[in-house]
C-alpha cells in the first residue's frame, strides 16, 4: 500500500510538520485516512474496532510507529469490510452524506477515492520536505541501471 510505504519513508521528526497552521500535519493526514478506513465501513454494516473513537482521532497520536500501526490496522479493517460483501450487497443502500442514500458500491468507491486523495496530499507533503516517494525512488534506480542506447 503506497500510503503505508510513504508513511514509513517520512522521518519521525516530520510527523508534526504541516505546510501552515491551517492544514493537517503529516501524522494528522495519515490518521485522517485511518479514521475514514475505520468509520466509512460502518455504512456497509461493519462496526469500527471497539478502541476507535472518531472524535479527535486525527490528533490522537503523533508517534510515527503508532501512526503507521494504526494506518495498517485501518487498511486491514476496510479490506475485511469490503471482502465480506457479495455482488448482491453492492446494490444495497445506506444513509450517506447530505441525508441521501448511497449504494454500497458508491460507498466503497468513496472509500478508495478518500485514500487516494490523501495519498496525493501526502506525496506533496513528502516532496515539500525533500522526500522522494519510495516507488519513484525505485523507478529512478531501475532507470539508472538500464544500459544507455548507443548513438
């Protein structure tokens, strides 16, 4: 999972960093994603873990190891919630944002979009701190090892 790999690549001392006082810090972004991964599946009939408290969750931890552990736990939770659904479940509806109904399919799509939205934010945060995402670093390494074409 790219978010987890990026979280691991960012130094612990950068977890309290944010671009300005009005935006989430690095740890808050990762915990915001984790909070979504725990809370959104509730709409699919999967309750969050008993120790999850959505209120203030994104500000509850700043320790890198604990943030990464929570992020990993949240991905397992979300994956299990989705994996248990059948094709028929995809057409079920649940209460959703703005008082409307959404199909389980829409909710799952939102869950994935939410993760990727904040992946983009986290990539920007990393680059602002001089950190290259691990997958980009790997591509650059592979490209550098390829023989140069003869001209």
